[in-house]
C-alpha cells in the first residue's frame, strides 16, 4: 500500500502557487510581453460581483511556457504546476474548481478560479492573507526554525523582531521636517499642521471621452461638462479615507493605486501627510513616504534599497522589507518633481512589475504634468483636490491665528475680506498655499489687502524681508553694500538660477550645489549671495551634496 504523500504549506510552495496565479492574471490582463504562440482559453463569469470567476481551459505544457514569460527567473515545471493546481489552489485555498470529467494522468486542464476581484494586485494580496490564515501553526514554527538555522542564528526573542511600524513612524517624522513649511510670527509662535489643518473635499477625476477631431468648440463644451460633473460629486475627506482607502471602493484599482492631483499649492502634500498619519493611527499598514524629487536617476526599487532602508534604525535590508510589501503603502509625493523625462513611464512600470508591486500606492502630481502623460499610470484611480469654499477660508484663518496666539488679528482679516469687493482676491485665496501666504502677510498688521496675485506674492516677499531683517542687517555689515543693491543682486541671481534649472537636465526643485554656487557663490563665504539666500529661506539645504 502506498503511503499518502505529505503536503507542505511553506514559503516555497506558496510562491509557486502564487506565481502561477499571477502569470494567469497577467496573461488575461495583457501584461505579459512576447507571448506569441501561447494561447490560453479563458473567460470571466460573474465579473460584476464580489467573487468574479475566471474559467481557464489549457494544458500543463502551456502553463509551463506561460511562467517562462513572467517577471521571475526560470519557470515552473509541469509537476510543480500540477501540485499548485491540485494541492494548493484546489484543496488548500479552495479557490479552484476542477471541471474535468477525467483527471488521472491528464495534461489538459479545465478549471474555474473563484477570485476576490478582477484586479491582479488585489487578488495577490488576498491570496497572501488567506494562505497565512489557513496555514497550520506547526508549519509556521518549522519555517521560523529553518530560517534561523540557515542564517546560523538562534531564533530572536519576540521583542527583538523588526518593528516596521515604528520605523515608518520615525521616517515620516523626519520627512515632515522637509515637506512642511513653518514660519513663526513676531511673538515666536508657530502654527502646527494638526491645529491649522482644514480638510479639503476631493472629487474623482472623470476620464476624458474621445473627442472628434477639428471641432474645437465641441471640445471646449466637453471640458466644461467634465468640470461640472466633477463639481456635482465632491467627496468629503472622511468619506474618501473610509470608502476609497479603507474599503477599496474605486472603479479601476479597488483602492490599491490612487493618484491625487491638483494645482500648485492645492494641498496635495498636506493631504498625503494626513493619509500617512491616518494609516498609522488606524493600524492599516506601513506607510513609506518617498519624495520623488530625491530619486534622481534611480528607480523606485534602487531608492528603497540604497536610500530609504539605510536610513532605518538597525541593519534592515530588502530581504527584510520585501515580505512586508503587501502591508506597505507607498506614499509618493511629487511626480511632477521627478528629474528625468522618462521618470513617469519608468515609475509606472516599476510599481506593476518589480518586487514592490504588492504595495498599495498613493501618488501626488500637478494637474498639467499628469494630463500630459497620464497613460504612464493607466491603472490608477485619479482624484483632484478641490479648493477651499468661503466657509473653509474663514475656518482656516481662525485656526491659523489661534495657533499664533493672535485671534484679534485674525478677526480683522475676516472683517477686511468681508468688506472687500475684490472677488478676484477671494477666488485666489481659495488655494491653501495662497491663503497661508495672506495670513503670514496680514500678521504684520499693515491693514491692507493685495488685490492681485502678483501683489500677493510681492507682499509675501516683503514679509520675508521684514521678518528676517536681522539677517539682512548682519549681511549688509559684512559685504558693505546697501539694502536695495543687495536685494537687486539677489533677485537677479535667483532668476538666472531658476532659468538654468528649467533649461538644464537636473531637477527644477532639487538643485545641485555645483549649479547653485555657479550663480550665487560659495556657501562658506558669508558675503556670498548664497549665504544670504540660505539665511532668508529662499533656498534650503536638503539631503547630501554629491556634486
């Protein structure tokens, strides 16, 4: 009598079964390249329900060839494929129904997979969750013992395991210092984000409909219609967090791949910070914040391995992080600030095909950049930040000046805006950044409102000079020039630097020291324009100089 073959549930067989499922879904979604000559008969059933079914009719040899075309090295053998189908997808996970009338020794396979979604990524994540929930405790203990034995170590006590949540919390705290602009008033008070923050509504971005050519007027009407449609369906931030991010209620990615777009100063980075805090507060996973301007010529995987992981406390590596990717939220700030021109396309591919593909992703981007190359992120649900409404403008002003300990000045700004007939200014300050600037300017108690965007920015420049007047006085003593001349030279130098950054290959937002010093001088020279710019906050040192 033959003994029954022992079935295992460790990481090796799990990865084989997962790889087979991934290859099938990639084929069905047209994600595999160079599959000429490979044909898998497939169709969807109940595809609009919570449990769509994928019916497959093929041969083991065809499945073997299919795995040879996926992103992994080598391929699965027909024996490994048969084991994955029979023992793991059918018997263990119970998501496969064998439709064959005869099963013994057959190379042909006809089966139905009952899945969680039509989205490949969501299925792979649910595969992981269900596998680990069903795996016997004895199997988990054996895996841990084997891992420690191979590493030549004794098993770590529980308190020494990697605390990824705390690592992410610490890295987020460091990142906030770079992405949040804080200014103090004359009394030394600084408003904090949590105290000033007013939640913005958000709207799902509708996909543009195909437009007939050479009919400009009709195109304009369609654009206006699209904007009107957006305005009719605003989503409060609380509902966006709960429905889209927690429950995955989005049409394309089921909450797995989200883009937040908006105009400059529309609060994209601030919202991403609130998402990061919310993930930690709700214990929903591991938020990893990446400022995309830092990538340079690296791809996202190289950045994680060479920059993000080395910043983490302890000696953690990709080998430690990769098994956690299904719990990770990649929060990618500033697609529009990426350095090289092919950055969007490369990033879009890496998020779908590299070792980070199991992560959930939220990206931010300016509207014009997104619309210029939106196909790079074709699998993303897109949401646009709305501006403040008049009530939110008032609420923000009250919170801002309360945070500064100067409520009376805030009330005077409210009154001035209520009495002003300048509708253009009221429209301008619905943008969070410009409203923040107006609050800064008004804190000087000048009692006047700028009536154009140009005057708003000019007033803000003067605010900085008055706020930093001590730095100006010190600089004038060192260089022996008068104040108007210093300001003129500084403005000219910054203007030339800005043009060089726009025309050059480097990022417009992260400039190399070599480029900056070419126009503003040496930072170690106290009389250089660079020293003055750094003192005033017109330029900030970020990261480590490499060039």
